[in-house]
C-alpha cells in the first residue's frame, strides 16, 4: 500500500488513499464485472420480463432507467462497507495510526472510489438503455442536474455503508447490516407508480429518500422541471450524509482505540 510521506496534508493523504482504493477496485475484476453487469441484467429483466405486463407501449424503459440506476448504486455502495471492515480487521487502520496522518482519510478513499465506481456503472446502464431505445430529452443543464443528483445519492448511501463498515465485526456482517437500505428503491416509484401500491405502502413509498431522487432524476432526463422533488431529494441526501458523518466521527476513534 502506498502511504503518505511524513508531514503531508490531509488533502494529500486523501488523494493517495483515494488512488489506493481505486486501484483495488480496478484490480478486483470480479467486483468490477458485477458492478457493471448487475445493473445491466436487472434492467433487461425488468424491461423484457416485467415491462410488457406493466406497459405495452414500450415507454416502460424510459420510466425504469432512473430506478435501475439507484437500485444498483446501492449494491455498489454496499461493497464500501465490506472494504472498510476489511481494513479495520486486517490491521491497515492500525498501520495508518502509526504514521503522521489521519487514519480517517482511508474512509475518504473508500467513499470517493465507490462514488467513481458507481458513476461508471451508471454510465454503462444509460448506454445500454440508449441501445435498447431509451431516448432522454434532457438538455445539458438537465443532464448535469440528473448526474449530480445521482452522484449525491450515491455519496449519501456510500457514507452510510462506510459507517456500517466501522461498526461491523466482520466483512460479512458489514454486508448484511445494509440489507434494508438496498431494498429502498423497490418500495418506491422506481418500478411502478406509487398509486398502484396498497394504501399502507403508499405512505412509506412517498416519504422515503429514494422516491424524490428517482422522480427528480426521471423528470430531468425527460427534459421536464423536477419541481419540489429535487429540493426534497437534496435535503434527504445532505441530511443522510450529515448524520452518517457525525456517527462516523463518533464511532471511528472508539473503534480504532481498541
């Protein structure tokens, strides 16, 4: 592992550890294949197996793409918790603590690498969707807004998984702790309209973080104004990041002091 030289700044240390995490991601061929193939396979499943039952006009592809992106971003972010847990249990964090640099920068490395990895997977999903007939009507501003919103959501759930990786006793436990988070998009407007759900589920689906992100992204890709959904989505994501960061700041020194 490349380590920062004595006396380097936190920014430099973060850059080095981001590079470390990115290299680990690139070298893990199986994980890279899963990060790219899982969203593609899931999209093909929903479009060609379920899509005909939901919409026989072919418009279901346009509807489902944002939901596929967010669903698979969750699975990609889950690997962050595993990586953090492995660093905690393998002695990597203890090694960093013996150096004149904040050991917490390793969390920055894992988080940023996860965001980059998931953005690459997002790009692949959109390219495959375009090949299947997906035609977004977003202008440059709308496209940048949609990408920024997706990146913010990825950052939010990655922050949560990084925190879970700290508290987990093993990599397997870290993977299991975020199980509920991975299924949030399924109980949202990702795959079917909320008004088609049972009444008791509609209330939850309408007021959980995945729904406004999906609705705002869907509107932006269609070249429409996202309205209040964009504001609610940003508030949700920023709030999740703030809570996860606060919990991480509280947990990290207690875990590394053991």
